[in-house]
């Protein structure tokens, strides 16, 4: 990728790339990788399609999709007789959420649990595990939803909000949150020629990233080829 960037900037033998340090090319490549991920995940792009809305986008970011299991702990009682469970810290490489699942526990007859049973559900003889999806809502909606019998938290779809690098999950007196399973797009490792850290994205994306890096460098040196490079870059999916 370094050679491709140097060749792209210096393709007419102007020796513009001779002054580029490997650290500067690393910086441009990492900037391009960040921009590439944002373009492929969001809809601010030529085709107005986000991640998983086309096979191309799935393939572009597939190497960055990972799953992690997070423990949760009982925290406090909230409004409308709901209880709050807090996940452990999100992974340090967490970037964008793809999917969130939870394992809930409840008494087989769906009887109400005491506060002590909420914390010691494993001691309940007829405890049942259930895998459900987490419904993440806005902070200013959570209390309204908890008071709405049609949209309140359920053992098959608990409500949750992001806060302070964790997930705050809400239950009622029937079930508890046992653990959380997050599928997310991670932050890739920073590429570095000297440290021999390669690009983690799929190989077919490397040329797009190189083109974006070349475009940024040409803009920085006010090269007249910048407009031509931008036209070519706009043809990328």
C-alpha cells in the first residue's frame, strides 16, 4: 500500500513523493481507513446505502465484525417498578453496534421475583433462560416507554440505553438480565510500516483506501491532478 501511494502521487515522475516519510503515509492511510469505514457503515455515500444493505458493503467490512459476551450486574430500582442492570465496559475496540442479544432469566411460572431473588435467580428452583434481542432506545424516551404497557421492557426484548461506556438495561419484577452478547464493528489496528502492522480490512478494499490516501495527499500539496483524482475516486462503490 505504501508503494501504491508513492506511485500514485509520483506517477508523472515529478518526485513529489520523494519527500513523503513512511510515517506520513501511515497517517494518510489510517485517515483513509477511518473515512472508508464511516462511508461504508453510514449512508453518506454515492448510493445512500449503509452496512448490510448490499453484499458489497458486507464484504467491505466483514473483517471488522466481531462478537463479545459481556457480563451484567444488578444496579438499582428505577421508575415504574423496573430494575436496572449494567453491563461491563464496552470493548476498547468497539466502534459501531451491529446486533445486541441478551440472555434473561425468569421463574418458569413468570411469578414476580423479590429484590433478593432478582439478584439470586440461580437459587430459584424453576429458573429458565431465554435468549432475546435488546431494544436500544433514546435516553429521553426510556422512562416514557417503561410506563407504556404496550412498549415497556419485556423478557424477550428488554429496553436499554447507552451511558458512560456501558449499557444500562431495564427489567421488570419478572426477569433479570444474565449476560449480553454484542456484535459490533471494531476499530481496526493502526497500520504502521515500521511496526509491520498491516491493514485489517479485506484485500479488495486496499485500492480504494490507497486512492483516498492519494487524493488527500494531492489536496495537501495543491496538485492540479487533485480534481482528476477526485473524479476517479467518486467512481468507487
